[in-house]
């Protein structure tokens, strides 16, 4: 899910609250703050453990035959689940359906069966029991009015505040498919195929997954839309959107196939809506062609891709037919890319939401890089700014937090940091051919299935021949980011760099990284790549041209903070250690930076020669609190093996 790039930091939620309080934009990137930094307060959900009886069968097919109108969330009909028994014997068929919906009856293999309910879980007696490897067909007849009004409602109905159209739509991620149809909410169990038949008033259209195979006229001014999807599909990607729509269909023509790919768009039946969005909608074909080149051919090309407009503050990547509120470059590209990362290959657990959201977010960057060159750099700078705004948090969602939708869809971590670390993997590889081969191989290896972050790591290591153990421990499972203090100097034909790394979070005390240093001279610039494997690194780089200045990662490849980068003195470059004092003047703290780790005796004297502070330390970076010091000039004396009787002054203001 995702939201508008241009309005990235604008809270547009208020207009939706007025209408229904239902705007949840499952992929509100980066305004998916409804999930992570919700301005209305916490919306945390705790999901109880599911019955293990769900693991006794493997879903093969969902068939939804339901009635829905655009003016309410009422749902009525029947759902058939075909499955294969994977336990030794199946004597109870379990499924999930919210207890506010009424079940009239349940048929097992065509025979009416008794059932019991325990909150949102339903248990159906299977008589006689069915043995391993055989098929079971359960048909559930049900009706009712699901709950609405929450950020994570499975089904909602509202009018667009901009265009005025009333729409009813579903949005099941993460745990809310059960709010509108009987199902098994287990990510690892994709159905092999699905049918969604929707009966509604003949003034409506109903959009869903797969191909529209038939429109059947019915008595009493009703019509049935028959959608059939024949690719594997996860429970939360099945969808319905009902409203007064016009069908605006276009085609993409990706390289590598002679077939056109249908892009079927259900746009509000308002004479102004399609003209307003047409240019942006038409970009979808360019995006499909781009991602087909970068990731492999569009995975559902035998069916379609499309959009259903709904009053939503972002979008949700329902398989082959995204549900979204508007069209813009980054929102449209983000949701489309989910067809590869999220739909074709789905996160194995909600802890691994990076497989969905991190890659879809980085796909925005790639779309900008290839189709709107020059815009990708400010996009990445904005991403880095958000990630670095707080010191903590891992991209991997800890297991104990993986039922909290605020944490799963945290904008800073799952989306922005998730995208940033993919960019850093690309940098570590230093080879775009290998990088995109990894993307394609990952899609090919895990197509129609699920994957974890470690699965992507393994593909990366296999194709690159490099270990990414440290990288994933630091950036995927670890927290925080590195902070660098750089001292450089040039002596004869050598550039000397002393680089000290500290980190924002002690849980990840060191980031081993490939660092790009840009060297500026009067004759032009050049870049050297240096590997930082310890807190303090001293580099020597042969360089004959006169250096005017040095930058660390000016192109925003890496998540980091450069606290200070200064030109040092000759003492450093001829082997005699010195130390750096900053900021100078100082207010609350003074920092002493050394190029080596060794024991030192540090003394600070005021302007009258009185000793005001004395300490022993072997740290390469000392933070000295100056709150208690009076304003004035102070002298720092450092005594050590290689820094004997060195002194420097600073001013306290």
C-alpha cells in the first residue's frame, strides 16, 4: 500500500474521517502513518492464536457467490472452500468468520452438517471423517452486516469526498478477510484459484480478481458479475468493489511476449473523474513494461491488471485489481509493483512484511529513476530523513509485535527503511546486472508462493557470491544507524582518512559497510570505495592531485549520519596521533575524537589554569558534558603513549 509522493508529509486523513472514519489505506506509503504513526491514536489489534485445526487442510479453491450493494456493507450469499486433507484424518473442518455474521447452514461434500462457533472460529463436524490426501468441499451460507468504522475494516461503504460517488469495497489485509467471507487466514496457504461472483443492482459494476468472464442479467433489476482468477492467491488479496463505474481499459506491451496485457480500470461514473486522472492512469502501461524488464514478466499476464477507485487515502494491491483512492506516479507504481512483491511472492509471515512493502516502496524509486530521471534523488533523501528521524527499530517485525498492525505497517521501518536497505544492497553489490538478476531469480524461485527476508538473502548470496550475514544482522534484524566523524588530510601523494563510527542504538554496536568518499579537486571529482569493518578505521589512499574537500556518501546510497568531516593537520598523516575538538565554540557538550583506541589521561583547565575536569579513557570518541562550566576559554591536555602533552583550546559560550 502507498500514498501520494507529493503529499508525503501531509495529513490528508481528516477529510476522510468526516465521511466515515474508515480510511485505512493499507498501503498508505508513506502516509501509511495510519498504520504506524496514526494521528488519531493507537489502533493496535491483538489477534488471538488461531485454532491448529486450520492446519489440517490445504485450500485449493475459493468460490464466493455473494450479493453486495454500493450503499451498505450488508453481505449475503455462500462461499465454497475446496481443500485437500493434509492431516492423517479430518473429522472437523475449521474456518474463520466474524461472529456478527449469521451462518444459516454448512454443507460438507454436499451434506448439511452440524457446526459450533467460538467467537470468530467455526467448527464443522465431518462425518464420516476424511482421510489424508482426499478432497473436502465446504459450502457456507451466511448473511449479515459486518462491523465498520475502524481503520482495518474488512468491508466499508462511503462516498468520495471529492467526486461524490458512493462505493462499497473490501480490504482484508492483514486479518480481516473473515469480516466479510468465510476463509482460512493463514499466509502460507494460498488457494490455487478463486472465483468471485457478485450480484448487485444493474446500475452498478462489481470489480474483482482475475478475468471478468460473464455478466448475467437477473430479475428485479439485478446483475451478476462473474470474475475468475486462476493463479494462486492469498486470502487477503481477494477483493470486491461495487459502485457506479465506467470501464476505461488500456493495454501494456512488455518486451519478451507477443501478448498485450489488459489494464482494466473501474473509474467513478463522474464526467470529470476520468479526464482528471487519465494521464496518470495511462502511465500504468509504462510501469508494467518497466517492472517486467526489471523483475520478470508481469506474473498475472494471462489475466489482467487493473484498478477500482474507492474513497481510500491510498491503495491496496488486490491481486490483478488494485483498490485505490486516486492516481499519481508513486502511488500507482507502488501498488502495481506489489503484483510481483506481495502478490506473486508474498511475505511468509507478517514479521517479513519487508517482502511486500520494502520492495514496493523501492519500486517507486526505480520508476522515478527510469521514467522520471532526477526525481529519484529527492525521493531517497526524503526516505533517509524519515528513517533517521528516530534512532531505533528493525525492518524485521519481532514476532511478539507481528499482530500489531501499527507495527507491521510502520511507515518509517517497513516502508522507508525497507526501501533504503534494498538500495544499500544494490550499492554493496556494485553491479546492477547482478542486482536485477537477483530480483528476477527471487521472483522465479518463489513465484505463486511465500518467502522470508532470509530467503531473499539466500538468493542474493547465491547469485553474488558474497556473504550478506553482517548486512542482514545489521540492517534487517538490527536497529539504528551509524554516525561518522571523519578527519582527513593530504600529505605528498597520499590521502589519509581517519573515520570513527558510533551508532544510534547499542543493540547494533557496529555497521560493517562499504563507504563512498567523493574527493573534490580543481580538476574534477572522483570516488573511492573504502570498507569500514571496525569503529575506527585509518585509510591511506594514493592521490596526487591537490584535494580541496572530501564528502562521505553525497549521493545518499547509505543510511548514516555524518556528524563531522574536517581537514586535519600534518601531525596525523605523518604518524603522530592528534585529536579533534568540536563543536568549538561549545554550549552543552564538547567532543574529543581520536584516531586510535588506547588509554589516555585527559585534563581540562580554565583560563586561570585551574583543573576543572580530569578523566581516563580509551575511547576514540569522548563526549564531555560542559553544562557546569562557566563561559570562557579552556585548555584540553591529553597525555598518552602517542599523544604526549598535546593541548588544544575550546570556547564555552
